[in-house]
C-alpha cells in the first residue's frame, strides 16, 4: 500500500468569512434564507420548513424569525461572520421579521436592498370594449 502524498491533498478553504451576503426570499407560503460569502458561494441555509413549521404556520413572521436565527447562528459559529449585506425579495409576511432577527442576532447590516422583481410591461391588457 502506498502512502498518501500531501501534494495531492486538496488545499483547505478558509473557514473565516467576516463579510457576507444574506438573501431573504419571503413568499406567501414560506421564508427562505441563504447566507453566502462575498463571491456568492453558499455557506448556510434556512427556511421556515427546515425550522420545523408545517402548513400555514410556515408563512408567519415567527417562523421567519426562527429560520433566520438558525441560519445566522451557523454563519456566526462556523464562519465568524460579522458584517452582511441583506437582499430581500418577495411580498411575504417574513420580510420585516427577518430583518429584525438579523439585527437581534448581533450581525451588522451594511446594506439592505429590495430586489423584488417588478414587471416592466405587466400582463396583457383586457381587450377593448365594443360599442
């Protein structure tokens, strides 16, 4: 049996990411949180469903708060995250609750951006009424 070469071993990735980005997608049925490093590589993830809520309780602000807290805790403990930029998408009830949970978790928010997609033209208009 041959011994493993240290040269062929994959280099270890850094475990400290002091700056990152938080993406909050707040739909009417769920709230999904993804925490990435500055390059967009995913580090931690959380959702209302992953936090143990089912059905209509997933769409509550409390469920969003608990989902954000679990994801932020992982990012703080495993990756020493301190500053984040927050990107919020969607009209759901977890929007404000997610912001409050990030602030109360002790992570500094440098920027908050609403990236909800807005239609330029909208849906097709009704046909004209006949006289």
